[in-house]
């Protein structure tokens, strides 16, 4: 009997021990292993919030503030804290639909019941003040302030960029910096200088009661870390010149890019149609972005960086320099133009006819026959080399000016343009089955040749400098850290004799004095330039003009492209000359006011579906 009781006692003791071990194991799991329980317990009394730093401000070259900050609020939710609430009352308070509420809360729960998720973003200060008064009624929801962008001049959207919510891919690539719901620079300066502008996030711990009201800092803020504001940037652009260019390009499709030749600093960069950058801020950002994205005129497309146009006659100055250096052309090279260039059954029309005594006159009158002839001589010049080698040497010469490659501007998504080489034509026609006649259209800037407006202005800037350029750039100074800008201080010297540049500059000066751009002269300012008419198989020809001034001491170089506008002298040259005059003199002379008015009033967009999302 004693043994029986003894056995039962051991059994009961074993059961008690097992149950105790189970409780200990469970407690260990909940308190040590299971982070969700720990997070829920902490979230009930302690809230960790991110303190977002103020993004760096951006100024123009004259210290005018062009990107500012303003406060707005985001509404966040911790799903595990959400109890039965008055959904209708909450939706009315915040200004959202019941469907949006349920779908967003479902996504937040799928992400995590205990981690906070962004619920509604971009709430204005005034609206959030009304929400905050009643937010304690809705447990699990809380507001978080952040600074967002403001654009005092409502201009230069393609240069400045905007901020948007980070994507999962960006989060994965950020080494833990970005979290779901964070914002990041997209496009323009905002993207290129994101690391400098964003600053460093801080952390704040606050105590909250059961009604979701903040009770004050935890442990007197000893565990808080301060946010570090982003660095300010002084940009190179002149916001006044930028706005004037946008005014001139209103009702037109195309671009204007102007820079300072001696430094490579971008003075303005207009991509038309333009849009107000303020459209991509606040709660209506998503709706406005969709309107811009679906607009048939494609206002989000950054034409100065990505659109590759046949340069037309604007390229004849570049060909002249390559031909001079190769020895295929001399300053005194002449040609008798019969009004077209003929070879076999091929005819290339020329608006000039008669004897061309030298290269300066050929540039001045933009003689197609002359340049077709001397382009062929350039690639056929060396009898020891094949036509393929001659074309590749020509391509190499264009590469000195950054044609067919990126200029390296400090803005994202720059295009390459296109300069065809022998491999390109071998693929189309077969090796040794093409010759200089096949590609003669390259001699007048047509065919497969493509240049971006940025490349065009970089070329004319190098010519203005008589043989060198600095990489074009949009940032002049990052306050407190200029290490990112060192590469823009590197001088790129073009291996072409300076004497050759002098000949070409004189030809460009004659274009404005007594050539195709004579109607665009600026009183009291010597300007050199070249008109261009780029053939367009999809509609009217594009109007192009490149120029610099003053000729003796260049302070501005410019390229203008107006799509479907006809000859270069019709629109591109007048617009460019007005931009130069405005920059150099800060005003337009009385004699040229009619030209200014005509350019401003001209509406060349004949598109029934033109939207209202752009300017």
C-alpha cells in the first residue's frame, strides 16, 4: 500500500514538474523568442517614432530659394492596437472612403500586426489640426509630422525633380536606411543629390495611454536621437532666365538649354511642355501624376536629356572641325554648288547655289552641297584606310565633343544620342557593301545621327571656348561637402588645333551677321550661331539653333529645339537670341519687343487632346 501511494506521489510530482516546465518554456518563448508579443507590450505603453529631418534647401545662382520645405502630416496605424471603432466617423474625419479604409487596413495587417504602417499621407497642417482633436477616439492610429517640398516659383520641374514614396526595391538597396512609407528624391536635383539633401533620421520614444494620447517623452528623452537636417545646395540655374524660357516656349514642344561656357554651369534647362512641380506634392500627388503620365504631350519626358534629334545644319560646325583636323578640308576649300549635291542618281537639295569660296562662306550660307562633298572627303581621305575606318575616325572625332556618349551631367537618365559607326552599317548592308555615298546624309546632320539638346549646347560651348569644355552640371555648391562636385572642375581639352576653331567661329559669326540667322541679331551684342532644320518623317521639320555670345568673351552658350516649327531661323533662332539678350542685358531692347511678343504668342501645338496638367 505504501508503494502504491509512493508511486502516485511521484506521478503527481512529475505532472507538476512537466506543467511548470511548459509554463516556463511558454513564458520564455513569449518574452525572449516571440518579438511580436514584446512589440505589442511595448506598443501599448511606449511608441517609437521616426523624426524625419528637414531636407536641404535649394537655391538658384543668385541665392533665390527655389526649393523650400513645408510641414505636412502622415497618418500611421498599428493594426494590433486597432479595436472596434466608428469606421464611418473615422472616414468622415480623415476624408477617405470606407473601401479605402478597409483595403489599407488589410494591407497593413498583412505587413505586420505590430509594426506601424503608413495609412494616409500628405495631410495639410490645417486639416491635421482638426483630425488630431478626435484622434484619441481611434486607438492604433497616430500622426507623424514630416517636411515636404514647396516650390516658390512653380517652375523648373524637370531640373528640380520631386519626392515620392520609396519602392520595395529602393528599400532593399538602401542598407536599412529607408522603411516602408519613407520618401525619396525622384528625378532632377532631388534624385541626383538625395544623400546630401535627405539628412539623417532621428528617433523619439513617447509614452501613450490606453486612449492613444501621448503622455510625454520616455525617460525624459534620454534614448532619443536628434535628426540631422539635409545639406543645402546652391544650384547653377538662374530662375529668372528659366521662367523667361518657359514663357517663350509656352504652346510649343521642344527644349532650351543654356550654360556658361567657361564653367559648364547650366543656366537654364527648359523641357516643354512644362508643368508646375507643386502638382506632385500633397494628397493630390497621385491623381496629378496619373494625369501627367497619360497626357498625350508627355510633359514628364525630359527632352533636353533624352530626346535625340537629327542636328541638321547645326552639326556642320562640328564636321568642319573634324575635317580640318583630318586634313580633308582647309580654310580655303571651295566648291561650286549647282543648287543640289549630285552623285549618280542621288540628289541632296541645297537652298544655296553658286560658288562657295571657302569654309567660312560654306558655314555662313549653310551649303548642303559643300558639306556632302567634304564629308565624303573626310571619310575617304586616307587611301590607306577603308571607308569603314574613315567613318570610325569621323565617329572618334565627334566623340571628342561627347557626341554618341553621355556628357556626365549631374542629372539622372541622360541619353547617349547616336553616332553610327562602321559596325552599324555592316549590320544593315553587309561588310564592304556600303560606301561614303550610302551615308552621305550624315554630312548635313541627317540620317541616323542623333544629338540631345544638352549635347548640342556642349558642342557649341566647346567651340565658344576654342577647344575645351567643362562637364555640364546643375549644382554649384553643396554646403559643407563639395566632394561630389570635383569631377565637374576637370577641364576637357579637345585634340583639335585652336587655329581650326578660329576659322569655324568666324563662320558662325558670319551666320548671324549676314547669313541664315541675320534676322536674330542683338543690338550691341556679337553673337555666333548656326541654324538647323531637322527633317522629321512624322510631321513638319524641327527648328534648331545653337549659339554663343559675346563672341570675344563668351558668357552664355545655348541650344534651342522647337519641334515641328520649320526652318531654324523661324523660331529657334529668335528664341535663342531673346534668351541671350535677356541674360546679358536683363531686358529686351525696344526694337526687338515685336519679336518677343510674336514668340510668346505663337502656339504651335495642334493637338486636340492637349491636357491641362501642363503649362
